[in-house]
C-alpha cells in the first residue's frame, strides 16, 4: 500500500489518506475552512419509541444487538471515569463473543484500566482506535501491532470530527452515574458520580444509536440532564459503571518534588511580574503536579494582592475547589473533574459549571472560550527551538500520551509550558521535536528550572520582563544548556510504517507517529 | 583480590544513576552489556564511555553489565571506575574535563547563610541542586553514606565536583570524621573544592593534621585555590575547645551540630533549645572573637516553615550568620529571615551613604553627624545592604534617590 505523502505547513511529511479515507495536510493555524453543512444523526421518529418513555433493556449485550452492532462499526465511549471505567472493556468483550470484527473504537480518551482491550485488538474484533493512546495501549500501538492506523485528536478536535462528519459514530455507549428509563443522564449524582458527562455530549447528539448504561436508575426525570433522553435509544441498568476513586490518578496530587515546586514557583513569579495576575483574570490549571502547584501559588499571590480571578478552567480538583470556596475565583468552568472534591463541588455549587468541548474548544462553533483564558499552563514531552511542542510521544519515539485539551488550550492568551530542562538525561528542549502536536506560534513561554524562554513573537512580554531577576534566556540558550549537561542524544530510528496520525484542531494532519525501527509487527 | 565487583544503585525509586557488575576474565576481550532507560538515544554513547574507562585502566578482558536509569557521563564513569578499583590496585584516575565555571575561588567572608546538604552517593539530587540559590552546597561523605559505600561515594563526589554546575554556590564537601576523613582528602582537594566541613571536630590538633594533608596534596597536584575549613562542633569537648579550633589556619566558620551535641550531653533536643543555649552562645561568641562566621545546626522538619522561621530569627538574634538545610524549600525562609530587618537596613544605609560621601570627597575618615565610623562598622553595614538587596528588600540602586 503506498499512500502519497505531502509536506504540510509545519514541514512534516503526512499521508493524504488514513485508514482508506482521504486526509488533509495541516495548512496553518485557522487556515482550513471547507464549506459544508454539519453532519447530523439520522432523523428519528418518536413513534418508534415506547410511548411510556421506558427504553430499558436487560443487558448491554441486548442493547448492542438491538442497536445493530456489526462488522466495521464505530463505537464511542467517554473517559470521565478516567482510570475507573468499567464499561468500555465490556463492550468489546461482548462484540468478540458475538463474532463482530473490524470495529473502530472512538473513546474520548483511553486509560490503563482498558488494557484488556489489547485482546480484541489482537484478535481482529477492533481494527484500530481513534482517540488518545496512552499507557499499555500506546505501548501496543508503538510496536506497530494495531491493524489500522491510530488517529489522535484533541478534545475539541474530537467534537469537530463528529460535527463535520469526519467520524460517523454508529453506536455511542455512555456510562452514566445517574439516568432515568427515558435516557436522561448526569454525572453528578449516584454512587459512581464522576462529575459531568461533557465528553459524551457530541456522541449523544450525533451517533446513530445511543445506549446509556447506569448503576443508578431513577424515575423520570433525572435532573440535571446533561445528556438528554431525547437523543437516547436504549437504557441499561448494571451493577456498577465505574469506580470514582480511580478518577484520582497520581497526576492529580500536588507535587512534593523540589524541582517541580521550583519550576512552579518560577512560573507564578513570571506571571506576576509580567502583569498577568490582575483582578478579573482567568487561568487554566490542568492535571499534573506542577500545574496544581502553580494554581496554589496563584492563590497565594491573589490573597496577597487582594484580587480575584473571574474564572478558572478545570479539570477541577480539591485545590481549585478550595479557591472557589474561599472566594478567590468567581466560577470554575469545568471540562472534567479530577477528584472527589471536584465532583462534590460541581453537584453542590452553582458557580462550578459543567462545560463540554463545544463551549470550550469547538472549531465549528462561532467562537469558543479557550481564547478568553489569560493564563494557560500546559505540559510537553519536548519543545523545540521554534517553540513547537510534543505531547504524544517520548523522545525515543514511543507513543505514550493523548492530546487531551492541550491543542485547544493553545489558543489562550498566554500559553506557558513549565517543563524540566531534561528528564533522565533526555533534553526536553531540542532542535526538532519528535512529533509536532502544537505549532510554536501559539506557545509563548517555556519555564525550566534553569531559565525561562519567551517566544520572540511576544515582544510585549520580552519588554515587560527585561529588568526581571528571573533567569530569562533564549530558547537556543536553553537547548544548548540541556545538551551541555546531557550530551547530544542520538536520533531514534523509525521504520516507514505510520502507526498513528496526529490531527490538528481543524481535522487536518499536523504530524504522524511512525513505528520504531527494529520492532517486529 | 576478588574477580567480581558491584557498584551503584538500581531498583524502585532510583533514577539518574546506574548499577554496575564487573567481572575480570582471562581471554574473550571486553563483553559489555548495557540495559538503559535511554537506550535508543544514548545506548551507543554509554557503551563507548565504558570502553574508554576500561581502556584507561588497561582492562582487556572483562564482563561488564550496566543497568542505567539515565545517568550522566560523570556518574557512569564514577560507577565503572569504582567497580574497577575494587578489583585492581591502581593509582590512576579516570577524570572527565572539569567545567570552567567550577574552578572559581571563594572569599573567606562570603555569605554563608544557607548550605544545602546532599548525600554524596545519590547523583540525582546533585543535578539540580545549584538552581535553588543556596549560598553553599555540601556533598556529604559522612552520615548520609553507608559504610560499605564510602569508597564509591568518594569517587562520585570527586566527579560531581568537576562536572556538575552549582551556578555559583560555594562548593563544599563534608568529609568523614577524623581520622577517616584524612583519606577522603585525596579525592577532594585536587578537584576545586572551596570548603571542607570537618564533622565532630574536637581539637586544633585534628585540624592541624588535616591542613598538613591538604598542603601536601595541594603542592603535589598544583592546587592554587584556597580551601576553607568549617569545623562542626558536635560534642561537649568540641564546644569547650571552640576557641583553639576557631583560631586554626584556614577556618572561616564554626558550625554546630545539635543532634550529636544533645546526644553527647544525654539530653533531649527541644524546639525551645534551652539545652543547647550555652553551646550556641559560646560558639557565636568565640566565632566573633576569632573574626569568623558562626553557623547554626540544620532544622530537620522540612514541612514546618513557620517553626523554621522562628528558629532562624532566634538564631540570628544569638549571633549566627547562617544554618544548614536539608531541603531546598528551606533556603528561601532562611535567607529571608537572616536578612536584616527594616531598622537595620535604615542604619546601614546611613553608614554606607556616609562612606560614599567620604570617598567622593577624598576623606579618609567616615563620619555620621559628629560620630566617627570605624571601618569594621562600615564593612558590616555594606554586608547588611548586600543581604537586603539579595532578598529583594532593597533596590540595588537605592542611593539614586536616597535622602539622608
């Protein structure tokens, strides 16, 4: 199979076809605007549904059969339970038992708890995954073992792909902590409460068939109804949909590492000196120990200055909730809850608001609020001297992380990547990133323990910080310092085989991940 | 001698380090197996370095197994050298180039508010130690190194002194207790150390022997930079002999170690510190008399910053100029609270301003109103100003708009 490769706007060679479907190379930020109407689900007739509103069926298997599960379908699921999801694995086990082949799994993200799905990837039940590939599934894909090509999208990019019909979901399975027999569902109530169901919103509106699975069936009406029963075909009651305690992962605790605390403190100091922390500002604090500590330091600064933030963009967690409750933040606009305090707050506090990728990130919306955020803190596995950054692969070429909301948040006003200069001898600042996930023009500040580099495009920040005591350096100086300490690494060797495409927020291909050379398929 | 040796660390929680097994063989050449976390990017270079080190010691037949968790060259080289030296007798050393910035000297009176202790045989912690802004960094060969690891630690500390940039922090080593510590000097003195901490120091005689050995090694190796000494008094006897210790050659500061001191007295160490009041005031008094610095013990609860602040303020009040840290988070609190307070800064500004006016007018004598100001008072005021600037309490160009 030879697919034509073309050079895209960031200079990467990308295929014009992925999994047999045409693909458009990245054309530059905000450049790709094909004319069309939005995709839509098939027209439904309420006459086809029980007049008493009871859509309950006995088992998930029965629901999948009734939904017409067959070879080649695209099945979607959400990741609000993070590492505590119990449903996705069951879907594909059932499909295997039914002898269904070549499915496409379209999760909003995958987690290590879904490792068992490797069995269905190996036996042909699943052809490929379109969604974040991390942990064991990333490792599996890195070895080139997946039949089809993976497609990595941001949370916003997933919404875009659903809205413009790039991905047509045949069956959406929505694990819901509370639902009624009509299919209305939410994430805040019930023994398995996971906060919200925003990642499943597009699936519920656009999929041909929608199955809601719950372990807390309540009589109509289930309120609030973030997922509306009017879009739902079947409701299944099961013993347990997810383990909320496993929503909390290691990356959602504040760091104790002196190195990371130091970087966090430098980041906060930079933001203060640059005049970014002012009354009514907004910030995004992601998961990860460093981001969480930065949020904490922001809190200290706000208390000292006697100011408030208008809103904070979640993933929410205990620390952000405490700031909301203390009155340091007017609102949390939350995309996902990262711990039990986040879930409780969303349930109890009207100022802790659930969002979906449509409100926050969608490329096909008439604007979205990512661009309104003053300070955005993100991670990266690598950053190059042109400020391009990588979040999906490690420097040795292994595919280990999803994109999440990372690409979407790059549209914030001041995008800061606090990263160590090197990890385990591997320079984080390098000549060229292994995989470009975000173009450097959208990345403003790199904070490392040994120096802070400001993107030359941000002449305003460079001017503002010219008398700072912080170690402001150029990105090239940082790269040279990293190599002075670590040595210059050899380049990893790749085969020609593409194991995954990386999409930009508009659906174009910004880069590809290739199989590491010398690994047998 | 044995034919097989092991060095280094592996297992859970270990990173930026390596574990080495070396076996000398007869025939078959060098068999090197490397298992590295950074195999794809540095595997080739690690093998090349191993070959270079083995070649330097003229080892032609050996099996070397190296398990790497992202160690830098100076760490890899130290581990392999230590493995070799357990098997063969040699005076050779495998030295990587010393960083130019690691060859700086330090002054007798430089500021020593904070000194950060690092276990000498844990290379990961040393990598970033310089970025936290401590006045000094101590590579420890004494209590933080297990007896069986002393030898490889000495080689690791030597390589660290040469290869790790501490970004201007004073480069210190705590040697082992006398007389074992004398053997450490060979690994340390030729490699641009600025200051040696001498633990459990009890007499001038001990320092005399250390100075003799330092001089001997310095002459042999052409060491030009001064090597300062900071004896640590950790016993009743040491505290009583403080003056003769403080008056010894090259001593720039006296430190106190309260864990051992209170153990020696057979009393509990308390937050209030009543039990060590005599020792601390004695030490501060003696240090002033000898014209050197008085340095306080470490504060061991790394999570209690409020109590640390209280301890530092009290330490400053007793006349100490600095203290030890065991966690980077302590550095800022220590610097801020040893820093002069507002009224001290105001007084210092008056004196320093008067000094500048006198210099500008070409006057030999500094006076403030009708009072003459002695040079040591000027010097102290200048130090106060420097400390205030360093912690951000004073702008460096404060004189531009100073109105006396």
